[in-house]
C-alpha cells in the first residue's frame, strides 16, 4: 500500500499541463503543496487534494481552467520548507501554496508569501495570534476561543476550582495554550500547577519526577495540550503513578485529539475526555473517507486524521478550483496573467459549500466553532455532547477513570497522612544571613535554608501539615511580588526580608508583620574620657602653641604700650600681671584696656581673629566628638536613601561584619534602615553601637502569598500567637545575637582600639592650623620690628640731645 501512495505522490510531483478527456488543453493554474511526505498528515493532505480535484473536475468537466498541484517535501524542516516554497514561487510560478505543518514553517512561508503576494493556506495549525499580521496567510482551523470557552464551561459545570495544565514546551504549543489560560483566569479557575515537557526531554524518568510533584497537589483535574509522541509517554507515566485511577479527570485539547485516534484502545487513555472539531454526518463524507481509507490502508492511526485533515484538504482543493474558474470568467487567466493577485480577494468574497458544510472566510480564517466532546472507551470514542461556541447540547453521562460515574473532587491529602507541597520562593542574596541564608550542600546540591525569617515561617506553617519546597530567588523584592502573582502555577508563597508595601500588595497578599515596624538611625557608641575630656579637641602641640602665643601677645603689647600707656605701667608685679591678663583675656574677648599705639592695635586685631578661629574649631570638635548625634527622622525621608554622604543602606553591603567595620573606621557615621537590620548590628555588637532615633513609617516584614490564598489569615493568626507568647522575641534573641564569645571579645577590643584611634584622628593638630600661627607670628614680628625701630630712633634722638647738652 505504501508503494501505491508513493506512486501517486510521484505522479503529482511531475504533473504538467492538464489535459481534458478529449485532449482539450485547459488554462492551467499551478498550486504548490509543501508538506512532510514522511508524516501521515502530509500523505493524507496530498492524497486528499488529488482525490478532490479528480472528483471536482469529473463533475464540472465544462470548466475552462484546471488546478494542477506541484508537491515539495519539507522533510519536517522549516528551512527546507522555505527553500521549497521559494522554488515554487520563482521557478514553478505557482499561484498559491498549501502547507505549513508547524508554527516555524508557517511564519517563514507567510513572510515569503507577503513579498510575492501569493496566498498560503495552512490546515495544520490552531488559530494563532502571531500569524494575524500576514495578509496573505490563511488559516483553516478550529476556533481556539470557542474551544477555550467550552473547556472552561465544562470545568465550571463540575464545580472544579483548580486544574493542572500539562503542555508541550514549544513555541506553537505555548502560544496556542495562551487563550485557554486567559479564559481560566477570567472565570476564576486557578491553575494550581503546570508542567511542560519538550520532545527532547530526557526520557520517562524525567517525566516521572515532574509528575510526582503534581501527584501530591490537591488538584485532580488535568488539562493536556501536547503532540502524540509526548502524550503516549505521558499516559504511560501517569498510569504507573496511579493518576488514571478513580478520583481523577483528564481533558485533552482539540489539537491533542487530532493526533490521538490510535490511542483509543490503550488502557491508560480510557475514560479521558477530549474535544474534537465536529464533523457532520453525510453520505458524501462517508464515501470520501471510505475511498481515502482504502488507499491509505486500514491503519487506525490515520482514521481520525483522515477525517479532519482529509476533509479540509478536499474543501481547499474545491475552493481553489472554483475561485480560479471565477477569475477565468472575468478574462484574467492566461499564460501571462498573475492569478494570485485576484485569488485571495476572490476567496474572501465568495461562499462555498464543502463536505464540512457552508464555508466562508473571515479575517483570513476558515474557522470551525462547533466541537464534539468525546469520552474515550475501550474500543471507540463515545460522544457525550456538542459545544456550539456558547452552550452544550446532546449531553450524556461521563464514565470517569476507574469506571466510576462519580464526579472527581479535590482530595484532602492531609486526611491520609500525606503532606501537601507548598512551593516557597526565598530571597537568596545572603546579605544578612541572620535573617535569611540559602546555602547549597556541596555534596548533594540540596539548598539548606535558615535564618530568623525562615524559622518564623516554618513555625507558623507547621500546624497545617505542608511539605515545604524552598526555591531560591535572587533579585528585587518588587519583582518577586510580581513573579509570585503572575506564575501562580509554579509558586505559592515567598519568604525573606520582604517589607510590606502598598505597591507589592497590589499583586500579593501579606500576612501580619512579624518584625518591629519602622526605621531607625544607628551610630557608634562613644567612650567616656573622664573629667579631662574637654582637652580632646586639640592635640598637645596645639595647646602648647596656643598658650605660648597668648603669653607672647601679652608681652609684645606690654612692650609697645608701656612707654606711653599708664595702664601698662606700675611696679614689676603689676606689669607682669597685666602682661599675662591681657594675653589670656583675649580668649573670651574680655580685654578692656585702651591701647595707645597703632601697632599694638593691629597686633590685637590679628590675634583676636586667630582666637576666633581657635575657639570656633574647639567648640565644633567638642560637640561632634563628645555628643551623640541625634539625626531626627521624618516621614518625608525616602527609605533607603542617604541623608548625608556618610549615611548608607545596610542592604547594600554584603555582610553585617563588613558594615560594622565601616562604622568603626569612620567611613560611615550613621546607618538609616529598618529596625530588624539595626537590631542585628546592635545584637552582635551591643557595646559598640546604639540606636539614637526611630520612626514608624514602614510596615515591617511579612510573608507573601497568592492573592486570595486561605493561608494568609491562618499564618497571620499563628504570628499573632507567637508574639503574644513571647516566642518571636526568643527567636530574635537567638538570631540577632548569634556570635560566639570569642568573636565578641576580639571585636570589642578591636572597636576599643579603633575608637581610640578614631578620637585621635578627629583632634585638631598644630599642623592643620599652622597657617593661623604663621599669620599671628608674622604680625608679632612686624610689631616688634616697628617697636625696635622706633626705640632706636628715640635712643638716637636722646643721644643727640645729650651730645648737644654737653657741648
């Protein structure tokens, strides 16, 4: 039989000018078929196309035109399919192409057809949104929106609230599944879990491992959307796992059912529900499928495919023949004409009567909206209803897996001691291990999750008999909330140092906070220096230099003013007292003596300027080093931002120890962040750091769950219970003060020495203020020089007078 099929295909490959029964030459219009000739679907399409044209022209022998077909083998490769289509368009000058058995092929052929302005018709793909942009690509398919409505309505009729979706991990399968997923969401049907498998997946062991995770979920309703190769593997696995027993329900999509006629009698597939395009019963259809079956053989593998693909191929061939004849009647078919320019418009504007009923194109699609729902039995498929796009009809009872007529319901697994699995995303940055730490075991690769947040979560979830599956997450917490909300089939909750915010609450539900709320400011605790602490702002050399200049200023002013100013005269004791008093009184600007000399006034002005700088520096340094800074937080402060260049966010540093070191060495002066972070620093270094202020403008840490999760109020009650019993405080003490005594001792000594060095580094040195003393010294030297110059002049005048007197 295969030889007969091959001979028929080869004859079509080399078809040329079409001759009539009386050797009349007709106007030939060529159509290319690009299919995988090794696939049963490709063979059916070519054979059905040939049958249809033979029957059509046998009936309509008066037509002036003839459609001839040129077949090209794509070998299942999109690139070869594109090359074949290009050859047909450029060399064979075909006016239309039929084919495209995959989404990749369809996109390539559609792009090529757009350039050549030649229509491409596909009967293999479901209604695909990504192909809508191609004006010359026509899809003959079922209405996926109507299908999605039917499956959703069926699920609602049985009051099922959640399903598990199993699909093929390929672009065209994922895209065709999207409409169904959206319908589930619109109707409130929860996708409890999903599993995807690629054709290249590593065998049944991999599939078995994934299916075991589905088995422990509470959902017993499965929706399958994949090709025949994976479906056969899937049902072998689910049978071994007992997922086809009583209490489970399986629903197959239309595209899946198109390939599955040969599985009808297998035990693993019995009692499965499937959606199929509705094929009306007629004598013409029975006659056509019977003839096709005889040529293709009695292999049950082709029975369902022959009815769907064969009928579509038959109707496409007839539509093309009628459209070409209409164009010919308008006088546009000849050896030099371009039929393809009018072919698409003619198809769009016409209505046809085919084996599958009345046919009309809408938005480049021939769409079937009516579906047959079947219940697969031991020997055949039993119709249990029809779906017309809006409602069911001809409903019959369903026999479920295990031979039961009882509608499957969700299993309460906890009743038989089996634990439910909760898939929990956990922040895995390991920036603050006291809160959350995720460490992979070097031998097994299994992640070990620990920390304060994790212990609180485990304690709160323990009463509900869940098995926890922790999944590391590295990224922004806002993105984490969005990920949890959009991938409800993969994740159930999120744990970590996650702050409760209004923005995140748009996507997820939070529990009550389990940490203190608000943010605070932390700084280094200053050591007490005793009663001589007021000497700290200046180094010894600066104190000595300052004292020396106070005395020097008094001496210089006394020298200049003594000869002319009575206030600087008197006994030697009085003059010495005045000398010291005047110099040191400039510290507080208390000198009231009236100066007579301009040079002494100049010196005092310069020195008062120096004293002003010294006293200001002293006051500022004493305030900053001996007073704990109290930076007041306000509600307008942006969380995590910096109020000064020396303030940073704890989360930006990789370890508490590293951050503590930055505070010790003076790189940072203050830390502003949420209370739990600061509590860890204070807990680890209680003698070194102090929290100086706090404000309740954040909501603390909480656990995230899916919107509407019934675990949110349950876990919140457990948190409230832990808080009232004091257990939360006990956990904080264990995790926030988790350092051994040796580390604490060594760190304390290090901080002590570091703080001493830090205090010394903050003192003003003589070198830093050397410029002031240079100015003051220059003024003193200048005044002394002027004073000595004037004294020399006075002595000279006096000596001259004495000489004159003795002469």
